[in-house]
C-alpha cells in the first residue's frame, strides 16, 4: 500500500524568522511529528538561500493518520501540529503539497 506524503512550506516574516527557527530546532519542534501515530518520517528544513523559508517533509502510513495529527490539540487548546508557531509570524498562509510516496525511506 502506498504511503501518504506531505510537504509544507512556511515563509516567515523576517522579524520572526529566528523565533520560528528556534522552535523548529527544539526537541519538541520535530518530536511532536515524529512521535505522532502513523508517522514514518518527519523533518523540518530551513532554506539555505532564503532563511525565511521553512519546509516540512513528512511521510505517513495513511492520509487519515496525517489528518488526525493536524487536529490534535495540546492542553491549552492549541494545535499540536503548528509547534507553537503563531501564523501571524508568517508572511503568507502555509502551503501544503500532499502526495503518494513512490518508495519508503
């Protein structure tokens, strides 16, 4: 059975870039995705040419597993999937690119 992949792109406002990078580099930033039910791979990258651009690369057993992860809330009611990042810190809404994996890592 093919696995579900998701790529996401976030473009930070320059004044929030370092704050977002700090959150993403923290153990909680990546661990929340890696530890999610159905996750096979989770990585976050910062563009080497434009450090305001962040990309998430995810591989899930199923699209349903990813959708459940995207709905998880923490004890304060915040979405777990955004790792504490305020969307007001972004230059534009995040872009999501779903796909079907052609091979498993």
